[in-house]
C-alpha cells in the first residue's frame, strides 16, 4: 500500500440500528449457521439493510447477495425502511436470477424480514428461511461486510450526498 501510495480508510464507530428485533413475528431457525462457503450460485442468498447519510436526510439500502458469487443480485434504496423496501430488493433479485425452489434465504431478525408479507413472498418463491441469532452480526457477516466496504470506499471518503436523488 505504501508503494502504491494507498491508505486504509478507518470507519466511524457510531452505528445506527436499522432493524427492530423486538417483535412477536415467527422466528426461523439459523440453518445457514455461518457456513459461508457455497459452491453453486442461487443456492444461498443473504440480505440486510444499511443506511446512507444524505444532507436531505437518511436513505436506506436493502441488498440481497448470492453467497457463492458474492454478487448483489437485488437492491432497493428508499427514504424509509418499511417492509416494502426489503420486499422490493427480494423481488428484484428473484426477477434477475429466477432461482429454483429450495434456495436458502438468510436474514437478521428485523421486523421487515419477519413480517407476514415477506414470509409469504419467500413461500411463493419456494425459498427456505434462515435467520440470524439475536444480536449476532457474525451470522450475517458477508452482507454486513459488503455494506461496510460500500460505506468506507464510497460514502465516507466523499462529501455527503447533497440530495437523495444524487445518492
């Protein structure tokens, strides 16, 4: 890095909670169980929400990643973090990749992902739910890491986006 005149980017320690794990929705088992090495595409997808700071207010990004290819197969950026945000990202991913039934879809315990509408959509697509343990970010480390890199390399090293449209 010194030879190429590169410097690492140090992230901020402040973290905004983007999901509400305090709900009475059904909880799925942690089927993925931190088994992140997947050999075939469209077998396991992971998903999460992060926020994007903007001078006009915060935006929320929902991303869906294929664990084999580490490709973001679906995403949505909105000014809210309601269930429609994560449903849109899932629908975009499904439309783009058309996976066979039985895909394992892993997410945290946020109320958006445990909602009736999200569970119904997963069932309609023939996907199996896997859910992180309460408060364990390592269960969803791959997508958490991708969001972290996105912020370090795009968001934090540039001035804040002036408008939501620009973001």
